[in-house]
């Protein structure tokens, strides 16, 4: 069996990111062999200037469209509006991105306001996810960013996020906003909505 193109078929059929460990299990390979297959497949796409590319997202691989075809893809799928985030949601996303894993209480301590609505919006959009519970009384849920966040930001790992000398929510939000604008050619964008969610909604449980 051609393991390289078997990996390609698995990624194409999945659509979502597939971890290296899962690929190794399915293909009967070592992790290093899976990485070698990924590098070979990536070079193959580059050599023939394919319309798709292989993206590594930390410990996973995913097939994506090439950034230069973003306009055509958006035109084809223009009925799908880009997800919009309020400034409040972007602040929460910045806190999670730079300090993860974090609890909702930590987010609210940093922001100084109840953030349950923004946390739920980000989770629904697939930008953050739960990743266990903190080992303290009450065992609150911990949140981290997802592979979707990496893909939207057009980065391979969290270390590629813009560095912040002094991190406060507003600076984190502005840094993420700037990075989103710089990566707009990726075709998978986030948009800031000009209006904040109602106070009642932000404070909802």
C-alpha cells in the first residue's frame, strides 16, 4: 500500500484535522514515518502547484485549500457569512490563547466582568473547547483553543502567535485582531461585529 497517498485519502475523507497518533495507528506506522509521509505529500503538492496544501496544526494534519484561491472559494461560498465576534468575545479569545488552559473564573478575573456569554459563543464557533477540570474545590472546567483557531489564524502552533510584552485583555484582543487582518488571505476569516452583545446576554449564565 502507498502509505503517503493512503494518508492523503484519510485526510481528504476526514475533512477535520487528524492527529499524528491516529494516523500512525490507522496506517500501522511510527510517528516519525507519519511525519515523513506528511513532508513528502506537502512537497508533492508544492511541486505540482496543487490547489490544496497539507497543513500541520501542532500535533495534527489537515488538507486545506491554497490561500491564493481564497477569493474564488469565498465567491463560490458567499452565502456563508464569516463568523462575527464582538470585542468582548475577542478579549476572551485572547486570554484563552495566551494563558491556556484557563477557567472561566480566571477569564472573568482578568476582564472584570461576567464572560459566560462570550465563552459559550467561542465554544459554539469551535474556537475554544473544554480540556478537563481544575483540581480545586468545585472542579471548574478548563478551556483551551482548538485546531480551528490555529487554522483561522493561519499558524501551525501557538508559539507562532504575536508576542505581547505586557498582556492585558485589550492588547491581546488588538494583537489577535491585527493578526486576523494580516491572515485575511487564508479565506477563513473572523470578523468583528461593531456592536457589543447586550449586557444581559454577557452576564447570562
